[in-house]
C-alpha cells in the first residue's frame, strides 16, 4: 500500500510539471512579459520580431540579416550630437563613413569641415562657393582668397567668353584670336598675338596729324589720325595699320 502511495505521488508530481510546462508554453506563444533581464548563450529567435519599451542592449556584435528600420533616427557612436535633433530620419556617425556605392541626396551634402573626395568629382548642376575657389596646390601669392577669388595653378582653358573688370599678368599674354577693348590696355611688356588684332603695336618715329586721307609717302613709323573713326594709323613697312 505504501509503495502504491509513493507511486501515486510520483505520477501526480510528474503530471503537474507537464501541465505547468504546457501552460507556460501556451502563454509564451501568445505574449510574454519578462520583468528582469534575459540572458542567452545561444540564439534568440522570433518569426515576428522582438519588441521592447526600453533599451535593447546588445553587449556583443549585432547582426540583422534583413532590413534595419527606425522610425525616428539612428546614431552610430557615442559622440555629442550638436547639429541634429535626431528626429525625422536623422543619421549621426561619430567617425568616418565609407560608402562603396553611390551616395544620393535630393537636397545636398553639408559639411562643417572639409568635404574631401579621393577620386573624381562631378557636379551636374551649378557649383557655388561663397568665398573662393582654388584649382591645384600651388602657392597663392597675389590673392587673399576671399570675396570670390579664383586661383588656378596651371593653364586655364575657356571655350566661351571671358569678362573681366581688370586683368593682370606677371607672364606673357598670348591671344589666339583678336583683342577687342572699349577701355585702355596697359602693358610693361610686349603683346603677342597669333591672329589678327584690332590694335597693333608699332615702333613710331614721327606722328603726323593729317586729314582723313592716307599720306602719300609711306614712311615706317609715320602715323596719322583718321577723322572718320578717330583711329591712330601707322605705317609698319608694308601697310597702314591701326595702332590703337
């Protein structure tokens, strides 16, 4: 009889454990609330998702094999965020960012420091700088690089028109076409042109102010002012040229 009672107690205890585990399984399948920490040395798997009203703290590496989505903002690193309100989809990165594909922005890229491009840079719209623009790494001697200055270390090619208020060169000025000016041209050296010019520099020996007709004597260096267009014409040895 005593053996029967012990056997009955053992069966009752085992049945109670099985029922408890079954009930816990049923409750956990619907919703589980855990008031303290959960530690696992393996994987925590969910076919729906993991939800926390507090902080989801991962002590090691975190790997999300699908799409990572945040409805507010995302911060990488523990630095101080000074220029973002971390709302509306902001992204903060404490240190460097490497993007192996394309970086696309519908509004623009803003940098408080230097925006450095290791490869080629292509701006398909208008490139604007509010201070100055430098091409090359040469020493800038004559510009303060403020107020819209442009520095080019080497040659510059302009396929369209060039409009300047004043032009200064410490080297030679070579013009492949013609020079047209409504103001003065001042030079301490020679002006060399491979094409025609509206003004020729001629070594003048005498200047004769005569009527509009061309003088009959062709003397090299002899000049006259045309009364029709008030241009200074000088004889260069082969033909009369406009000296200015």
